[in-house]
C-alpha cells in the first residue's frame, strides 16, 4: 500500500472512530427501564414517585431509579428545595441555572430556564449565565446568589464577606437553602452527566461546552 493510500485509510479510520465516539458520548446509558424489567423495589419506588409528584419517573430520576432508595431520598430533598425553599423562587431558579451551567447539564437547564424566566429572572441575566459570563448590572439578590454560588463551585467555600451579606439578606436558613440548592442540583447533574441523560426530544442544547 502506498503512503498516500495508507494516509487516506488512516484518515478514514480516524474519522469513523471519531464519529463512533461522538455517537457513544450522546448515547443514553441509563434510559427508562421497561415495566417488565423493573425489580419489585424499583416498581414500588416508581409508584411512590408517581403518587407524590403526580407524574411518572422522569429526567434525573430515570437513572436514579437504578438505586430505588436513593431515588426516593433525592425526590424528597428535591420536593423541599424546589417547592418549599425559603429563597424567592426567582433566586432559587437562578441558583439552579448557575449549577446547570457549571456542569453543562442540558436537561437541567431545559427544565429550569423557562421556570426561572416565568419567576421573574431577567432573560439577559440567564443568557449571560448560559454563555459562561458574569451577568452585568444584577439586582442585589441576584448578585449575592451569583457570588455565593460561584464561590462554592470554584473555591469550595464562601468568603466571610459574601456569607455575611447573604445571611443579612436571606437569613441563616436562606444560606443553608442556597448551599442545598447548589449541592442538590450538582448531585443531579453529576448523575445525569454520568448516565448521559439526553435533553428533551427536539430541544436544542442551550449550553456550549466550556473551553478545555
């Protein structure tokens, strides 16, 4: 085989390998489990989920159903952080978007972006987060949530100055709830990224990968 032919063959093989790898990266590792393949524990957990949430197991809970007790515990924590958090809904959802962006978690973003906007988050702020930028001219509450959350994600702690301002504005419960939202949605993002849970069908991913 001539060098030109060998080079062409190697190029074709590399392209085929790259395509296969890209497809593999997109493949859902933990899709919905068929009803006839559920274990008894999984079936009971799915029924409990439907009873409490009023909908079948979906989104991040689909891969989590592989560990039924963990899925139910996660659902219970989510019930509080999503629906009963002491933070204003707008700020709660803003923190979720910050976390989704940190992990480039498309499904998390697709679910919570419209909720955040409906709750009153400025679309310009959400767009800046999607682009990986610090939003400009944020209101006080959004600026505090941004500082608190990004310090947690990047520094693994919160500075005294930011902590004091958050407690003054939202109280100690607000600080705990804000940390909880960051942590809980990080957990869900980690599980979905591991499982390669896809975004909703037909939805264009809104988040581009961060530069390496």
